[in-house]
């Protein structure tokens, strides 16, 4: 076999060991997708709760009703946005698992390709998610360090 030969020109085969690993991967991704759906529902319910809570708590403050409503609305929008992203991530992961299970059961190359396409769509969401979480974490550490240097505790 020529080492210069491109592997993408040849057909890749899924042997029994690969099939077992892909079945287990599909099972776990289905579990993660379902828990992601549940999590997105909890986040959306939390958005409604937070918005209502801000509105109720700011009612007794002078001039606070408008500010509380605005703050509650902004937090509600942010929570709904996070819930929508979590829901989309779960949809792609669920489609991957369902199509992978169907492809392995029916030995269908087209469904297998569709499954991997859904996995390909899921992974950028994960990358962006990790990027923003890391950015937020670093920003919080920097803010804490900055505040400690500007206003030292006596």
C-alpha cells in the first residue's frame, strides 16, 4: 500500500468493533440530548420566574417599578436566548443519535452521513459555548483582581 495514497479516496468500513462503539456513542448522545431538552425547559421556566420576581420585588421601591421591569425583561431575554441555544444543541445531538442508531440497524450509508452531518452541526455550538464560558470566567477573575487592587480591603 502506497503511504502517499489518500484515505478519503477509499471507502471506509465500519467493522464490528466500530459498530459497537458507535452504538454506545449513539446511546449516550441520546441521553445527553434528552437531558439537554429538560435543561432548556428549566432555563425557560427560570426566565419566566426571574422576570416575574424582578417585577414583584421592585414594586415597592420609589421609581423602581420601571427599572425592575426593564431589568427583569433583559434577564428574561438572556435566559430565553440561553434556553434556545441549549435546545438547538440538544436537537442536533438527538438527530445524531437517532440517525446513527437507524443507520447501524439498517446498514444505510446515507443515514450514517446524515448522522455525521448533525454531529458536525453540533460541534460548533459546543466550541462557541466553551469559548464564551471561558471568556466569562476570565472576565470574572480579572474583574475580581481589578477590584481588589483598586479598593483594597482594610
